[in-house]
C-alpha cells in the first residue's frame, strides 16, 4: 500500500512540477521582450498624451528628460565648434581652388608627385602660365613701340616749334634752311644748359619748354640794354627828323622807314602778340648789330 501511495504521490508531484514550469518560462520571455522594447524607446522622451507624470511604460517624464539631456546636451554645446570647423574647411577648400600657383610652385610640385592626374594638371597650368607670359611680352612690345613713335613725333614737333619761333638760333645753309645751332647766340647756350637737365631731356616736348625758358631769361637780361638802346634810337630819330625838316623845307617825312625798331615797337603796342614781340626784339638786335 505504501508503495502504491508513494507512486501516486510521485506522479502527482511530477505533474504538479511540469504544470508550474511552463508559466514561469513564458513569464521570463515576456519580461525580456518588454525590457528590450523599453531600451529601444528610451533614447527620446515620448510626447505626453495627457497630464500624467509617467509615459506609457510607467517611467516618469522627468527621468526621460534627464536621460535625453545627459545624452544630447553635449552635442548642443559642441554645435558652434562643429559648425566653425566645417566652415574653416570649406573656406580652405575654396581658397585652394582660387589660388594661382607660380611656375616655380608647379615645377616643385611636379618633382614631388607621381600621380598621373596631378602631373597632367600641373603641366596644363604651366602651359597656361607660359601663354600668359607670352601675351604680356607682346603687349609690352606693342605699347613700347607706340610710345616710342609718339615720343618721336612730339620731339619733331617741338624742334619745328623752336625753328619757327626762334630762327635766329640756327645757322642757315645756302638755300636758307636751318643747318645747325648757332652756338654764338646766348639763347642757344642757355638752351644747351637747360637740356642737360634729365627731366627736360627725357620729355619729348622738353626742347620746346627749354627754348621758351631761355627766351624769357634772355629777354629779361636784355631789358636794361634794350631800354638804353631804344632811348638812343629815339634820340637819333628825333635828330634825323629835324635834319630832314630843315633840308626838305619842313616837308613831313615817314620816320618809320629810318627807324624799324620804333615801327616794330609800335606794332607790338597795338597787337600785344608774341610774334610782334619777337619781331621787335629782332629789330633791336639788328639795330645793335647782333643780327644781320
């Protein structure tokens, strides 16, 4: 009887144990799935659906917010630094793209790289620089040629001006054409001294300026002498007029024929022109024996 009772008890115990193990295993699996879901949804706080202090998982919103702040507040604080570094990289990249390399830089680069693409780029840039240099040289040659031609034209115009304005400064050939400077004339010596100034010598119109300066200086230096000569000539003219009136029985005589200086000065007073002033000075020089 005891053995039968013992067998019955054993069977009941085994059956009871098996029936209790199944719910325990299912409960463990369900808890593991809930924990996994909870970890996946823990990164970002959920939006409250009401005024409850906890989320759908029963976790307080305060705890969710603190966890989110712990994970992402550092990223927010570093955001200005991250943006600044990205901007520096972008600016550096743009700067490298806009940079113009010299021929020396490209030649050095060719000696330091074996990459075919890099070498082709450097060689292409070198050819561009060579073409730019050739164009620059051509432009400079054209500009220099044009400037030289213009300067020559201005020098010739300046020389022609001096010949026309101050013919007494030049010697004449058999045909009456200028054949060289008359260095016996004070103005010619003054011009020669002025043209030793580098600024005037380099200026295409420097000769014209030097001639006008020499004329002004020479005319100023001759003013006292010219005034005395003019006074003497006027006295001689008066004496000649009186003598003519005595010899001619008081007939009126044209004194301008015997006094070209006075005639030239009178013309100058009426016109005030530079040409008449030059002619008056030449008349004075001729009257004084300085010019023929």
